[in-house]
C-alpha cells in the first residue's frame, strides 16, 4: 500500500541492498518484530511476523529491514511449534540491534506484531533513546480487534496471505472477554482457556474485512510515524 504516498519511491529492502547504496541513502529503518507461535489450527506460526512485515513495508520514508521473527510468546508454549525467546532475551536483542544499526541509520522504528513483545520493546527502546539514539516502536493495532487467532487476524491473513490460511480448519475458540480470561491466562497460558489456541471466533472472517482492517492499521501507524512523538516508553502515539 505504498500508494498511500505514491510520490515517495520505496527504497529497496535492506537485505537486498548493497552497502554503498545504504551508505549513500542514510536510511531510516522499519524493523518488523513478530513471533513464532501457535495461531490456532488454521493460521501459520508466523502470523504476527507476516502482519508486522506487511505494515512496515508501506510506511513512508523507511527502508524495510528483515524481520525479527521470534518474540516473547511464553503464553503459547502449551502448543507445538511455539518458540519463545522471552522478554529479557528479546529486550537484549532489540537493544543490541539498535546500537548496531544506529551507527549508520539516523532513525529506527520497530513495528510490533505481537502484544507479548511490548514490555521488551518498551524497555529496550527507552534505553536506546536514553543513550541518544532516535529509536521508537509502534504496534500493529486497530480498535475493536479480538485477542488471538480470531476474526481480526484471520481476516488480515485472508487479505495478506490467503494461500496459508487453512479455511477448512477454521473454528471458534474461547469467546469470553479477555478480562474474564486473564486470571487463568496468567496462570496457565492460552492452553488453560482454549484447547485449540483460538481466542475469539474467526468463522465469519473474510478478505474484504481484512483489507479494511489492514488499511486502518497502516493509516494509524503511518500517522504515528509522521508525528514521531515517542512517549516515555518509546512508543509512537
């Protein structure tokens, strides 16, 4: 959706650029941060990374960096396939990434696709900013989204990557409000409340809804980037 800013040419992604090209452009970077975690029986383990990368790709004036594809996903470790770095390791990774990249990049934005990464990003980016680096982070979020592998994420994947959605396996999970589930989630993770790993009901999701959600998500992130007003945790508002 670079057509949000059709007059701004998209720079080549960081991993396909050469070092002289990078040195000549002095690029600001958008770094997707996702996860490798269960997303029910119908969505791939890299769902959060896919969404974060898609949003990061359209943000104006930023060169897309390869994603950090592992996050803090301990609440999903009751399901096969989940690999969690944990908050402390992710915090250290983001700090060291920022210290290195900011040697040649004047500005650094982490685009977060997984809510469990937020504490690590907040601590890491706050430290980077304290050290004098122009770093920030922004969540891939829209008002009214459901919790996990439900209607919102399923609609997004039907729009972004329909070929990876197992539509024949879509089924409802626990549809109770997240506030009601939180005590058991804290104690036992998602497996304690949902046998299939879904929080919400994805059965009515469709690609058209996903396109609308994605457009809103990108617009909110782009507006935050344009304002570039990080709060005390380094998050763009």
